[in-house]
C-alpha cells in the first residue's frame, strides 16, 4: 500500500520534513537533488534528526554529533548502529513509501 508523504512540486534541495507512518517516525530529506528517507530518530539515544546538519553525504546528529552516511545509513564511527534507509515510491505527483 502506497502512503503519500509529499507532493513532488514541493521537493527542493534542502527540503526536510518528519512524518509518522504506521507509528514509525521517518524523515524525508532532499540532498543533492535526491530524496532520502531515513529513521527520524538517532539510533544512539533516540534524539530527533529533524535538526541534524547535512554536509554532502553526511548527516550529523544534533545531540552528540554522531555522523551517518546518507547513501548507506552506515555510522561513521565504530560501535554505533546505523540508520535505516527506506526506499521511496512514486505515485502520480506524490512521493511516499510502500508499506
């Protein structure tokens, strides 16, 4: 089942918005003109990533500065769990996720 998150016309580089889908907190970002859908919470201590900094392919948690690759979800420091990445889906003029 497709769950729409946003209209394509609203997406632009730097876009960022949190969503809740089936009780799960997700964050949709547009980085270098590509949409990225990840967990909205840092796997380290659950801090919100809505205010995380993004530099190139690296997202940095605002609470403790932990860094994650946006292309793989992998944590860039040893001993930390990575982020879950979700495949985006498209339907008509909307971007979303298939659940």
